[in-house]
């Protein structure tokens, strides 16, 4: 883990949770593809409001990233890479975009927490993400719905 603030936060967590001393170093992530949204999402996670995130399966495959797994740890940072909190994955479901519902949009906790808001911002995000691979989102694309709980912050 190259990020010093993430390494320090993980070390503080392990001081209190020796049972996880041999867990692989967690993924260090910021949400979104711009500073304002990344910082806002990090704050929402830290407050316990944002409890889910969504990936396009195609995007993960093109970037050769593994699917998240229940029990995975993530260190959430702001845009600048400053560690904000640690979350742990509680559920992972693969769902077509058209089947995302209001309850899931609320767990994501962004904007007004409505399904309409979720669909607009995620469609925009997936459009930019997939354009890099000369692909476009569609209503039946598979979304990796990752739910998590905040387990530690300073």
C-alpha cells in the first residue's frame, strides 16, 4: 500500500482488530471520476449514508479488475488520496441496469437518493467509463451492485 494515509488508517484499524492482521492489504479507492463528487461521496460514506457503489461489469473486465467479494475491505479516500474511512463489503449482486430499484438507489445515498437521480448520474458515468473502450452503456448491461458497511474511521 503506497498511500501513507491509507497505510496509517489500516494500521490504526489493525491495532484494534488483530484478527485481521493477516488479511490482504485492502483496496484503496475514491468514488467517482471528478474531485467534487469523489469528496462528496467520501463524506457520505464516512457519515454512514452511502452504503453501496456500482460498477459496470464491462468496465471491470476491460480494466482486468476482479469482482468485489463479501468480506473485502476498502479504504475510502477523498480525491486527494487522504484516507477517510474503512468499509467492508456485505453483499455483491449482478443486476441488469434496468432492474436497479429505488431501495438500491437509496443505499447508494447520493443526491436526493431517488432512482431517477441514480440512473442519470450512473448513465453519465458509465458512458464516460465505457467510451474509453469504444463501448456504450445499454439498459441490459450488467451492473455489479456492491453493498458495504463503514467499520472504522478516525
